[in-house]
C-alpha cells in the first residue's frame, strides 16, 4: 500500500515522500527575471520543511512570454550563477527542485511582454488582456526551440527535473483549447492537431535533456470555460504524452476566466471542498502508464492519505498551504496531523503584487495580533 512518507523515484530522481510543492507565482525576481536571495531563501525553507519535491514558480522561456511582475525568467545564460546557487541551496537543505517552464502566449499584455502578445489565434477571449496576434508557424518553431534551450539550462545548472506548464490558460494550454485555438492548419482543428504544439515542445525538451532526466508536465484536465478544453481531449493529450515517455503528469484545471472553478479556489473550509481535481485525475490515471500528481485544494492529512491509498494517486501537490507553513510536511511526519492552516483566501497573491513578493496575509495579521498582546 502506497504511503505518504515512503521514498519513491521518478526517472532516477529520489524523493523522500509523495508530497510536492506545486509551482506558483512568487514575484521575487528582478525586472529581468533573475532570482535573488529572497526567493532562494524561500526554496531553502521549503526544503528544510520536508517537502519531497519543490517545483519553482513558472519561468518564462522568452521575454515575450512574461506574464506578471517579479516572475522568474530562464531565457538568459547570464542568470547561471543565481540559478546554480538556488539548486545548491536546496540540495544542501536536503531537498529536490525542478523548474517549471512557461510561455504566456496571449495571457499577457504589450507592456509586460515588450511586444504585442501572440497566441494560437487572434481571438477575443476573457482570459486575454488584449487581442493577440496569431502566431506564425515560423514563430512556433522558435518558441519550441526556446523551451529546449530553457531545459538545457535547467539541467546544466543542477536542477533535478524540469516541468512544462500546460495548464491555466498559458500558451501550451491555449493550443489545446478550441476556444483559443481556431487555426485551420496542422496546429488547429481536432485534438490531434491541437496537441501538436504540446508534443513538439515535449519532444524538443526530451531530446535536449536525454532519456534519463525527469521531464514532468502540469496539464489542465479541463478549462471550465464554455468552448474550452474538456476532459476527453485532456485524456487524449495525457495518453499521447505517456506514450512519448513523459515521466509524470500533474493534473490541474481552470484558467483565470473560470470563475469559481479557477485553479486557486477559495472557501476550502472542510474536507468535502478539498481535492477538487481528484476525479479528473483518476480518469487520467486510468489512461496513462506514468505517475500522476494531483493538485487542487488539499488541506487535510486524511484527504491526502485517501487520495494516495484509495484513489491511486502517486503524488499530491500543494502550493498555498506552504506559503504559511513551509514545514507542513515535517509537521505531518512528526505526528501532528491537524489540517494545514491555509484558509484559501488568496490574499497571498494580492499582497504579493502590491508589496513585491508573495506572503501569507493571514499569518502576518496573526503575528501582528500576537505582538500587540
């Protein structure tokens, strides 16, 4: 029987447990995307806290793929020293770390990207700040190459794995979605064609890093938007990735335009509201041969345990709970099985945008109250 705190391996990468820190925006990089000491310290604390694998914030592979202020960039070899220090710091703290690669596509704006954004189609949709240009086939090839070059840096700079961001409305997800992909060439139309860009990126990354280096993906199981990606098409994409040799699939869902079914839902106040992507992850698990990771509202030890023991999930990933409690994994391991303290208010993001780095606003208030007593 699989257990939370047993040692496992993903393509030779040994992990001390089945808990993963899922990628999230942190806003702790400089304007060019270079990471500094604040971010490195955050990852060090996560490693000390006992999490099995840290997946970094989404790192843009070209400057025109940037989505938010303070976002990490991995397009420039000049960042090597900072990234090497990041990997070394995590390893010295006993952890493992992967970098997530992304291109924002149409889910950015001209000011942030430094040019008019592009997407599979010049579509006016809620998740795009402005109407993007339609990406040309020549530019598609350049973007694929940029993912490959970014993966080369990840491996050369000492990280344990690389993850592709194929979810939450970013460029890979935009190609998969019939809402944002209205092309009539070989990259549009049926799901076989809409998955072509995803598979081109995966193959380039695999070719770059080799067969013995872990390559993961975060994949939307559904967009929860009318006309967007649905579970059947997601299963097709997951199956094709599994056949092509992907090492693990992290199942997520939703986009910024998905309303109450966004990737980061609020009011997770009881176990019944947790694990909101689990049923879709179970369907994907039944269609693939690779390990499956599920993210989405996990707060309780018992819910995590059941998802692994009874629902067949290989790994559980969390993001917001670890903003308040980077040591949650160690707390559970040591026998304190109370739920995570995170109340799913999402104020960590709002405060981070205003103050230049993500933090738990609720924890800050609690600390301020304690200081006044």
